[in-house]
C-alpha cells in the first residue's frame, strides 16, 4: 500500500509502498477514505516539545484525523464488523483505566495518540491499524461523509470538548478566539452554535473572513491594533467571559488571559512550538486578583461523540465548513510545510490515496 512516511524532522515526507497492516486479536484494519492534515502532525514532524522525546524512525506514518471502512477484524473483536463506516478518536484508550472508566478516555492513563507515537502508525496511508477496536472505534451515522468526519478530526473534537464540557459557555457570552487555524475556526463555529458572541483574532484577513463565515460577530487583525486585550475589552465592555488560545505561542496565550473580564475562563487548546519549549510565563497576579480560570482541553471522550453527531443531524453544526481543500496523499508534505508560516486556511483533508 502507499503511505507518506517520515524521513527526518522537518524533512519532506516520502511516498513509499509498504506492507499492509494486519489486525492484532483486539484490533481492526481500516481503509482510509479521508484524513485531515493537522498542526499536531506538523508539531510532531518538527520535533516540538510534546514530541521531542519520541524517537520517530525513518518510515513512521503520521495522520490522526481519519475516517474509513473496516476491511479486516481481529478474532477477539465483538462489536465492529467488516464494512462498518468508522472514525477513530486520535487518543486511543485502553478502556480499563480509571480515566476511561469515568468517561475520560481522551486522557486515558495509557493513551496512545494515533500516528503521534512511534508504536502507532497513523492514517497518512491507504490503510491503518486500530487496537482495542471495541472501545476505540466510533461507528459513523450515514449522514456524515468521510471528508466531513476528517473535518471533525482532533481540532473540531477538541474545540467541542473545550467549549461544551470544560468551559461554562452560555448563550450571550462574549468568547474570544486567538488564532483562526483549524482549531480556532472550529471553536468559532461551535461557540456560535451554542449561542456565544464570538470575537475572532488573527494576523491574516483571509482567515478572519473565514471566521466570519463560520460564526464570528467581530474580528480583530492583530497587526492593526496596538493592544489586542484592550481592543477586546472595548468591544465587550469589560472583557470576554471565555477566551481560547487556539495557537499556543506565548503572545496568544497571554493575550487570551488578559482579554478576560473578572471570573473569566481561559481555555488552552493550542500546543507550544520550540520557541516556547512547552512553557509560557503568565500574569499570575492578574489571574489571582480577578479569580480567572486556566483550563486545558485535548480530544473528546469516546462516549460523547454522539452529542456532536446529533447536532450535525439537526443542522446546528457543519464541520464540512472547516474543510478548505481536499488534496492527494502526494501533496501531504507540501501542506505540512505550509503550516510553518501559517499559510493554510481552514482544514486541508486528504481524500485521494
């Protein structure tokens, strides 16, 4: 089968013919119909802080936002069948730890992020393997297309979990989103769907226009204002109730915290790059004095996917809006490279393998 494989940090991915995967007794093999190209893939490809200790070898396969059809099933799998149309949470859980048993499989004690650790080849390939399939595989409703599901991916799912489960976003709240890549645009759309008034912040007018299309009521080009937090406070008459750092650089993280009103909530979704090294200094005295909250979010618990599917079914969410383009497997490396200078708009999805 064909796959786009790792050849070194920052080096172009190479299209190779490799052996097809075989399922272990609890696993399944999925034929990939579509897979999003995510900034987390870019971070891992670059060797950024969260991944710097993971020694990816030549030939590793990234890709963690797939949808496809089950083509082979392990002997011990009970509930998944060949021909099932499925998606895969990018944080694979074991189903037995305390976190999984309490409904938090996205932070499983023994989680394996698909494609983002050496022992778990991902979906930048014609097929990929999923262990513990009865727990990890999510059957998809017929109404959700493969490209739409790839658009759901880790970015949309994480933004949904952040705003619906982690934060206290209510109708009429002001919510600021710092960074309008795939995560940020997803957050804008989801926040709009649950009734928030969204301010989108970015450096590029094209991304801000996209944010307006998916639900933002105000936009700020950070190149054109002297102080982003003060601009948000002026628009909101005191600050946002909730603010999201969807990028992960020091400036957007601190701007997000400083743009809050008293008792506000900062949601950290964006991961840092090598410049931050996994840590950002924060205005801690301000956090104390104004009783602000700093909250993290990653992925979406496996049992709560149906919440999103119901909202899609009833027209409240449309993850396909986040998909800006479809590309071939051969274009994957070029699209990853374009993320270095934040050139991608929306979510690019591979649908030709």
